[in-house]
């Protein structure tokens, strides 16, 4: 699939997930889109998944790390 190719070419440090909310809800609920994205990245290690789902965007937009 496209996701595997994009991750292979650019690496997780240059890929960020976005839901396109609220437009994504025209076809499915937000949770369904998130589940699909998580399935597409299931083969990545924890650090790579963290990059795709937040760390890359945080670095690009120079956002502060949130406390857990």
C-alpha cells in the first residue's frame, strides 16, 4: 500500500498522521480512521509509531512536549 511506500521512502521522522477532521467523518467516524492508521503502522516499532502519531508534527511545528 501507499503508506508502506511513503514510510520506506521518507522514514517516520518525515511522516505525520492527520485525520482531516471533521471532513473525514463524511465516510467514517474518527475512531475508524485512527484504527485504520494504526493498522497501517502496526509493523513499526514504538519509536517510529510515536514519530508518525505526534513526534514528527511536534518537532516540525516546534511544539512543547506535553506532560503525560
